[in-house]
C-alpha cells in the first residue's frame, strides 16, 4: 500500500511454495497479476468434487477454444479423463487448444471437432462416436454490444444452440450436462443477458422431463483476462500510452479469475441433482474505474499526469451494477463453503415450448421489434432500457444461516436418483 503513491512499477517474486516445489526460480520476477488485487482469496476447490464427473470419463467441451472453454480443457486434462472431446466452431481457436494439450499432455486421448452447437448432425456424431458422459456447454456469444447489435444471431446461438446441445445430450444418453451462464441473466437489460436467461429456462425445463441426464446451471460474474474483457484492453492502452476508456465511473461488476470460474463450473456439476442454478460467493463487486486506476499505479505511472481515464458513456444494454440472484430468499449452501444453490422460477417444458416456437419464428424473420417483444414475454424481468439497480440480493442471502441444510448436497455418485423439487 505504501508503494502505490510512488511513481514506480510494482513487480513480485515467487512465493515460498513455488520455490520449494521448483515451480519458479529465485531470480524470477514478474508483473503483478491483477487477480491478486481483487481484495479476496481465490476459492479453493474440493478435489473430490473436481474428479466426480471427469476422472475416467469421456468429457466434451463446447466452445473449447474460448476463454472459459480452453481453461476447462486444461483443468479437465489434469483430472485424467478417459477422453476429452474438443468442440469448437473457430478453426484457429480449436487448433490452438488442441496443440497446447498435445504438448502439455501427450498421453491424453483427445478428439477435436470443428462444428457449431446448432448443428445436430455434427454434435450428435461427436457424442455418440465417443460415448460422451459429461458435457460442459461453454459455447455462446458473450459480448453485450455485439449481441445487442445482432439480436437474432445472439438468440440463435445462445438459446437454440443450448436447446440443440441439451436435446442431443438427452438422445445420446449423456449423464451430466452443465450450462455456463452469467450474472447478466439476472434482471437483464440487454439481449445477451436475456438470451442466457432463456437458455437457463431451457435447461431447467428439460431437467424436469429427462431424469437420465443430470442438468446444472452455473452463473458467475465477469472473468478477468478473458477475450474482450477490460483488463487486456487496459493493459494495451497503458502500453500504448493512451487514455484508459471506462464507460461510466460507477460501473461495478463482480470479478473472478478464469481458473477460479472453471473450478466452480466443474464442482457445481458434480453436486447437481437436476436443474439447479449454482453461483459463487464472489466477495464484493469492484468498480471498473478503481481497477483502471490500480493498473495505472502498478505500471509506475501517475494518473492524471502520465495517463488519463476517459469516460465514454454507457453502451447499449450495459448495467451499472450486476446481480447473481433473481430471488435472494431461495438460496441454500452446498458442500463447498463458497458455492451456493439458488432455486428460482422456471417454466415447464409444455409452457416453454410455444414461446420457443414463437422466438424461433421471429429469429428467422430477423424482425427486431417482434423479437424483443417475444423476449419480454418470455423473460418478464427483462428491461431493454430499464433502470440500473444497486446490488443487494446476494449480500442479504449470504447473511442467512445455511449450516442446517449442507447435508442435502452430496456428489452424484454418492446418492440415489431422487430429484429435488
């Protein structure tokens, strides 16, 4: 803290643990990792939960070349799966993660598939040819401004891609399916968030009618250093001597590291009984403006003298504050002290189907006004140009006493097939 006010770049040396296990040399000096400055410890994993749905099993990751998908592949490779199937639409991204895994884990049996999640034929072939047991569905369009400008494509990929992946999983007798969602699905103000909430409704509805496939949803906040996130953009702007661009001084999202997010995804899937929404106690949200200022200081620069922060204005659909819960009263603890399970409103498959048919018709017609109207009908809390909200639901939920119900949550392989309603 004493160094922050000085015009010097701050770096760090290896930890004692890294030196003892020969993970780094005493001469190694590196830049401060932004994840070390979030004001909380990273959440430690439960090794048993990490292994439950992966070790000795055939695992498929959709969006395998993306920020979350590629880290999923790296961590899955460490857990000794029987086979890892990489499913990705971007050829170069697929090539990169496949090459990385080949070099880091030469004994790992892996199969790369170039395909889109909306393609039933390719996805079904991948699932059936390799008898896939666990799916981590990470494929999605995630950038708010891009999906806001292209809503039909966002709905097609995020909603109907999820629907296709889930139905293919059911037909191919996959045992576990984990949907990676986002805090932007909670009271969304943009099409991306609304599309992810509809994807959650799809998974919840299918979970009720497909007892042989255990579905789960994992919802978390912004991921540091993911493609297109603020940290690499700030880093580039600092390196080029340009002003750091912040949309609004009060934008305050939740943050987590990519490895931490992936561990949450894996562990939550292991605790699922069917249709739950899992989320992480991510600590306090962080102002983007403060993060930008911290990065400037750690680079040895003086804010306002060497470099500026420029306010550009909120983008279409952007919130000032994000939330992790729709209803803060329906939350329970799990085996992991920092992972919670939320039971939120859902629709039956019979009630959801007509909406999906109408949404698909509007999607094909690319009628933006009609598409937005149908999204509002399906996600009533969606406010395309609605007010921002300060966070508070998760904080209130965390204050409850959860200890009495921890025993309700046990790994899939240690319980009967009864469903939670």
